[in-house]
C-alpha cells in the first residue's frame, strides 16, 4: 500500500448490470447516495482514501449488442483494455439476486483465472445486503466459487493476495 502514496492508483469497478457500481463510485467520491441512470459508457471518478488518490473506472454492466457478433457480451468483459494501468479490481456482486450470481460467478472466475492479472488484488464486494433474503458472507463465497482464492487476511493492511477482503457493505 505504501507504494501507492503520492501516485494515483487506478481501480476497475466491475459487476453485472445494476450490481451497484455507480452508487458505490459516487459514494466513494463524495459520500453521496444518489440514484444513477444505467451506465452506458465507461466513466471514471477520482476519490481519496487516506493518503492515496484513486481513479475508479466503471465500465457499466450492460449488454453490448453488435450486428457482427450475435453473442451476448457484457460491457465488463472489456476490463482487459484497462489492465496495464490497473492496481486493483473491485468486483461487485448483488447479494440478494440469486439469479444473477451464476453469471457473476462466471465473470469473476474468468478474471481470477487470467494470468495477466495474477498479481492484481481483487476485492469482492457483496452489495445490497440491506435487501431481504440476501446471502451471508459464507454463502456468497460458496455461490461465487471463490473459496480457493481467499487470502487468510481480512485486512487491507496485510499483504495483498488474490482476494484480500470479503466485505459486506450496504
Ligand atoms: N437496496 C439497495 N439498493 C442499491 C444498493 N446499491 C445500489 N442500489 C440500487 O440498485 C440500482 C442499480 O444501482 P447502480 O449503482 O446504478 O448499478 P450499476 O452497477 O451502476 O448498474 P449499470 O450502470 O446498469 O451497470 C439503483 O436503483 C440503486 O439505487 C444497495 O446497497 N442497496
Ligand atoms: Mg452504473
């Protein structure tokens, strides 16, 4: 973490449509909780945490439709374009939407399996924990299939590994 001081630390905020990326980004920026329209284009916000300044990139979670390619592709797949400059990835999972978790699991695990970001810390954030019927931390880890990636640490102060912290935020 010390190496980030006095430099800007680029973070990728990823997640499926309506996971809560824009809400988190604006809250990190100025503490505001506001309603956002769906993010249709990549955007970024600067925010400071202690002595570290971050640039958080949000690619949106919408489906991209291409006349050349009939496959369904979510915008978050374009995270690869950003990796040369990225110091960390925040992956947001909507913990009260059991239907979206298999897709979130697939996207998250493809990032975790990618050798190009094998030394980039990934923070998985369970969002919307205020909603009824949401999964708890243990169950979310199981649903996302990330048990083998968890570091022993739940503190960002300790050495960062693939997933340093599983933090449940509302
Ligand atoms: N209950 C609850 N609702 C939330 C929370 N975070 C976000 N929301 C709501 O979820 C909806 C989607 O939030 P966004 O932040 O716009 O989601 P997004 O991931 O940016 O969505 P896209 O831009 O479409 O990819 C909005 O109606 C938010 O108000 C949360 O922690 N709890
Ligand atoms: Mg958004």
